[in-house]
């Protein structure tokens, strides 16, 4: 009897993570070597931050960001979307998957969230709260 487990709510499986990382590396190499036949895309320096895979490994969501703000992120995503089929072909050349995953490009907002977190931690009110001793610790020591 087969053991069919649902992965709902548990996060991505090891296979999803492994395939996503392989796709990320492959796309990064292809974009770095400018192997795509689109001069507009080859002029852009694009970083591939993360690739998340769907449960069935048929859809790969690729999070990208142009380096150093060289071009607007919308332009980079449009150029990648125009060349999606060629990129997809390059990705599956080196991989042994049953299906070639559909590539969907999204802006990588990790750096924006990191900047916002740094801004919050530098706020004087937050600094004051971090430096203050916890009221719970004081109550626990008195008891």
C-alpha cells in the first residue's frame, strides 16, 4: 500500500526546494552568460533571488530583480516574459523532469522588506522598547 501524504500547510517539500534551487542556478547562469537571443534582455543584469515550485512541479515562480536598479523591474519582467519559452527550454535541457515547468516571473521584494526592517529597528521608540527590561522578568524574579 502506498503512503500518500498531503503536504498542505507544511511548507515546500525537499523535492520542491531542490528543483527550485536547480532552476534558480540554471536561470542565473543563462542570464549571466547572455545566452538568450534578445539584445534587450542581454543588456540587463538580473539577479534571480528565489524560485518556488508548485506542489506538482509544473509551475515555477521566479523572483527576480535588476542589479543596482539598472532598469525598472517591470521592464526586466517584461523582457523575461517575452523570452519565457527559450528560458524554459534552457532550464529543462539539463534537468530530468517529467514536465517542463511553466516559468512565471515576479519582482523580488526581499530587499525592500529588509530595508523596512532596518528602518523599524532604527526607530527611537523601538530602540527604547528593546533596551527596557521586560516586566515579565521582573515579576518572575520577585516571586
